[in-house]
């Protein structure tokens, strides 16, 4: 029962991360007809069911996730910034192997150095010391993106209860995290270690979700307010963002923005 509860907790707070794929920090919404046409290439095979699940997920956000994010914003700025830095540093354990799988060997080297420096001198990544040495933060990579660069098509778009938007390809890529592809998951959950607990993994996922949702409160409110069809807007933004990441385009997809707290702090 305890194990089931932990799985549920990580699933619930993963929804916060899903919201971050279509809600950014600048509070603007611009969905072009060209993008909509491109997104139509991905079939929404289960739209009727998807819309029902989407409404359920929206309800969860309003009742649980949004209030938690608002409360998080009351924490002092250094705590929020340090938390964001540490979580970004931890994401390198997934980004680095995907850099290698995509042939991005230079990026893999930079991210490996960033992880080593920030984990040690930066005290578990709380401080981004690596940036002071000219090793600037690079885009995150995941196994869904890797499959995309290998030519694997998206497959059907669908909505998961709690977990939110995905495609067949991205769902398969996510499974890789729990099959040896995420070193943090391996040392906390998959294997018994002396200094780490299963809960460390779930707490980090929970913190990551709340951190990102808190950064994007206004943007998602604006998206919800100005979209004639919120479900269609979310689908379009999600698919646009995944294409941008796979193509490694240096641009922001609609409202998508994962900047540091120092750059977007509104308080």
C-alpha cells in the first residue's frame, strides 16, 4: 500500500510538469494558423475521451496544484532560486545520456562538467557555479526527443489522467526513465542505497512540479482566459514545443519559458 501511495504521489505532481509545457512566464498567447496546420499531422485518436480527462485534470489543478504553487511563491527568493538550480542540475542525469544518443557530444561534455562542478562546488546544485566558468546552461533532453531525432513519429496524441498530454512516442520515451535511463531514479528507487531513500526521488519530482507551476501562474491563467478552446490550445502548444525541442530550435514556443527565478520574479 505504501508503494502504491508513492507511485500515486509522483503521478499527481507530474501533472504540474505537464502544465509547464504549455504555460510560460510572459503571459502571452499566440497560436498561429501555420502551427495549427502542422499540428494536424498528429492524430487526436481519442479526442472525446481526451477532453473528458482534460477536464478532470483541470479540476485537479484548480483544487490542489495551483494553491500549492501560490503558497510556494511566498518562500524567500533565494530558496526558490536555489531549489530551481538544484532541480535543473539533477535533470542532467537524463540530459547527458540523451545528448550522447543524439550525437551531441560537445553538449554532453558541457553538461557533464556543469553537473560535476555544480554538484560539488555548487553544493548539490543549489548554486550555479558552472556558469561563472563560462559553462552556460543548455536545453534539457529526454528519451522522447531522442526517439524523435531518430525519426520515430509521434503516433496518436492523448491525455493521461493526472499525467496530462503526451503522444505514443513520448510515452514510450518516459518509460525509459524507469527502465534504467534515469540515474537519479536508479539510485533512489530501483536500488537500495545507504544514503538515499525512495522518498528522495518523489520529493524531487514534487518540488520540480511546484517550482515550475509557480513560475507560470499568470501565463496559464491568461491562456485559459483567452483561448476559445483551451483543449485545442494546449494540444497545439504541447506539440509545437515537442517539435521545437526535437529540432533544437533556439526559440520560445508560444508562452513556454523555463527561465530562472531571478529573471522572472514578480514579487
